[in-house]
C-alpha cells in the first residue's frame, strides 16, 4: 500500500520508510538517521504504556512506534517550531493523530501537559555533544540538534527522573565518548543504568552510538549487548 505523502513546503523533501511511512524533512536542515529507527525498534521490543518522547524532531520515532502498534498514548515534545510543525504534519499524514500528541515547547516545563511520574516510557535521541566540543554546524536547526544549546545531559536526566513513573523505563542514546559523562550524571540524578546496547555499523565493528536504558533509583545493571545498524549483530 502506498503511503499518504505529506505536503512538502519549500526547502523540504519527503522520505519514505518501509514503503508505508512518509516524512517531510528539511532538505538542508536536521534529518533523521538510522539511530532513530533503531531507537524505535528497541523501544517497541520493551515494556509498553504511555510514552513521552523528548525532542521528537520531525516525529519519526513516534510515528514508527504508533504505526507498528505500540500499546500506549505517545506524547512527542519538540522545542524547535519548524520541527514541531513537521512532526504534526507527519503524524497527520500517516493517520496517527489518535495515538500521538505533538507538543511544541520545552520539556523542562509544561507540567500541565507532561504531568510528573505518569509515563511508563520516556525516550530521547538528544544532542550528543557538549557546547565547545567539536565543530558547531552553521545551520541553526542542525546545531541545536547536535550540540547542547537548549538541552544538556543533566537537564535531560532531570526530565526523565521527574516524568518517569515508578517502575518505568527510559531510553536515551549517546556516542561512546559520552558514556563517562552519562554514568556520572545518572548517579547524580538518582537513576540507574539498567542495560546498554551498542549500535554498530556492522557486526564486529566498534559502536557508533549506545542505547542506554534507565530506571528510577539505584540498582544493578541488567546487562549489555550489541545490535547492528544493518540488523541484529
């Protein structure tokens, strides 16, 4: 079945996944990658229930989850207005408005729409890099998505700690270079790493990104594994 293609505005194009999910993206701004698809697959395989996605971008993870039958209401928040608008259009074009609510705004706020302690899952594919590290992309949309201009690691973990329900599970992604920072910040946020999954470009290759499952409180890690970006490793 052909997907319903959302209308692309000037400066946008349309990408299709699995022959049935269509997404408008910026032609030159932020664009989703394979890490977003792997995050969606990982979340779908875990516990289900009402879900908060922090920084939904153009809505690809939320749309994939709802389209694949994730059992829970999905709230997807995005601070960049242009991306939030694309996410709304992508949700509507894929006929998933009943399952996904897109909120434009700062996830550190909006207590009325994002009540504390009510989400069984909290997920994020956040900006990977600290300010001042590496090259800052000259395109503002890409810069905010890649560097911690608007949301740094401690702030993200505070959102998770506040919004996640008791017994809930959060999932975030960071490159291996940030795992030391993540470990220290998780401790300070009264969270625990339950599991890590290396996302590798091919079996036997080093990880490019690591999926990190988090739970509230302090406990023992459940384990670690590897998952190829081209399929299971």
